[in-house]
C-alpha cells in the first residue's frame, strides 16, 4: 500500500490547481487520473492527421487571474491571446452583429440605434454585479451547520463577510442581483432590447451548457456566470490559449510537479476507502490502494457518491438528495478539420470576424424552439451552434493553409427518449450540425476533411461529464453558492471526515476557472494545520 498525505481524484484543471497549492504548502500530494493525459476536459489532442484542437473545453475567459499568478502559469509556458473580434452573430437574412473593442456600437447602430444607446447602460449594470460577485469566487460560501460550536461560529463570521461584500451594492443594484438570480434571461433582454441579434448574443450565454430555454427561470444567472471572465487584465474579454486548452492544464501540471506533487496517469479510481466514517484513501482499478490522510475529489459529486463511495458509508437522506443532483447541458461537441476557411453569406470572405465566437442562433425564439424540439425529439432540427476557428489565432493547430474549428452544439437531450442510444445517432446529428453551419456559410460542408464527434454519452464516458454536463451540475438556484453541492457541504467538506470537493460541482461552479481547486486547497490546509499544527 502506497501512502501520501492527500490523494486527489481526477487530474482536470481543478484537481491540478488543488494539487499545486497543497504541494507548495508542503503536503505530499498524489493525483490519480483515469485518462492517459492530465487535464480532464481541458486537453488538446490530434483528432485528424496533422490537426490538433481543444477536445472539449474550447475557449478562455473564466480562468482566474489570481490562480494564473500564484501558479506562475505564464512562466510554465501558457500564453493567452485575445480574439481580434469578440462575437459574430450572423442572420440568415443577411444582417449580422459584430462585437469587440471599437466594433460593437457601429455594428449595432445598423440594426437598432435605440439598442446601441441602451447597450452601455445594460453592460454597466451587468458589470457592476459581476464585479461584486467576483469577490465571492475565491472564497467559501457561508455553510449551514447543524449545531452550535466552533464550526457555527466560523460560518457566522463567513456570513458576515459575505454580507459586507453585498453591501457594496445599493438598493437598486440588489434588486438587479435578485433579478439575475431568479428571472429568465429572455424576459430581461426583451425588456431592454428590440433587435433579435443583440438579444441572441446575450441569450447564448444564458443557455450555453444549460439545457433550458432562454425563457426558463434562472437562466439569467447563467448569463451572469459567463460575465465574470477576463483575459490579460481585460474584463469581459474572451481569448485563446496558444496550443489549445491543453496548454492551460499542462502548465498547471508543471506547476504541481515542480511543487512536488505526483501525477499518476491511467490510474482510475474504483472506490474511496472508508474506515469509521473517515475517508482514508482510494483503491484503483488495477487493485492498488493508496492510503491518505485526506481524499479530495474533482469529479462530478453525483459520480463520486453514487459510484465511488460505498453506499453504506452515507446516510440515506444524503444518498437520496445527491441521487437527484441535476446534470443537464444539452451539449453535442465537434471538432472539424478544414481545407479552407468558411465564407459567411452575411459577411463574405476573410476578416477578424473569423477569430470571434460565431453564434448561429439568430433569436431568442430560435433558441426556445431548439430546446422544446430537443425535449420532444432528442435533438433540435434547427440547433444552436457556436463555432470558433482557433487556427486563425494559432498556427500550431493545423498544417499551412488549413484550419480547425470547434463546434459547440445545442440543444440535444442528455438521454434520448424511447430508450434510444446516442451511439446509434451520433453521425446523423453530426451531419445535421455541419449542414446547419453550411446554411450560414455555403460551402462549409465540402471543406470538412475530418471530424471528431462527442455526443453527451461520449462526453460522459470519456471525461466523466454525467449527461454531458460541462458544469458538473446545473447552475440552478438550488445548486449554487451555499447549496453547491448541497446545503451543509458548501465548505468543500464532504459528509465523511477527510473527504473534500475540489471540482466544478463545488462553488463557484463550472467553466475553466481553477477556483474550486483553489478554494478547496485553502480549506484542506486549514484543517490540516488544526490537526497537526
């Protein structure tokens, strides 16, 4: 039996972040990763001869700048560049919206001068809320405890600290915050704007990775969640990691190893070992056991508690509630190799718009129909697609004069109705996605010379994303903040002593942020010092 201070289940970006902080603090750290490469869903791999791309996670903005600095990721080889234009939203009728510094107002004026005048105030209000909530990203949310004691006192001070942060908001801003947490993005956008394309721009952020209509209550928070980001010090900007998303996690792995952490690949976990209500290590798929003072999990909490922790070690109420943990992204992911850049009917030829996030879903009504269609049929006949062509910013990904494109496609049902399997419909739906892009950029289909397809089932099997859920659990009000993953366990501590949550199923949720790993490491170190000084 091998021994270590802490074993971390899963070598995704949060597991690696947690490992780097703990190892730097002097703990013996072992990360066990089932796949052949560290990085979880943030990896870069060759998917067609000579063509490489970010396999699942595909764009950068939410990666926390404190973590970048603390782990010295730039010194470990990470380089992030901004998109030259931020978003391009074409309409089949020939209109388009192009956003980015110095572009947004001019483009929106052609669609609606009224909306162009209203956009700065909308952005300002959204940014004011995002600025305050950024203060919560790298701290534990207030955690409910069942009895009075040291933990209750600690959480009381935590709650006071949280209240002081919220006091930065005046009354009207607090009302806006309540709206963003509870209302639908669609209703809020309809109240402000008249142009379908500007509403579609924000509406996409409300449904990305969120199997819901933009008119679903709570979808406004998902829109807000995507406003937290920044690139190279610029807030609200999206970018690309040179070398793909794997460049982020490889830099994290270097930081963790340099601090002394061991990262073991092809080391899947069969079971969390439990003795007298305490997690004491893990048993691997090959039969090896690793003893540890602490176990931290960066996998989906439902996967952890329904597949890895012995059911007898958990209370019946906890088992029942975690069994209802909602996973739903509605995500179908593709990477394609291209022998030519696409030319969009709304804006033909090359240009900076091809470096942008290209959103093919021209209205909120279109997005609403896509969700309803997927609920009924299993996938939308008119799907929502965001396409990025990272090779326009990064020539390391494809041969000269060739390109790679990421297609993030929605809506599809995590599980198909009538007992059908995604394995039987993967290629059919992939053809639909290619044909949909071709409607906006005629000739696109004929330029595709290779493709990688990941259905929700593929995402689950390959990366442990249950139901294809990129967030490790829906970002709904009952699964956020002090309720993530459950009331009473928002402090990164599980129901067993020595067991911790360090993945996206903990606060602040999904996206390539590193924040859950950072926050869990702080809690683990606090507990370790209380026990051992």
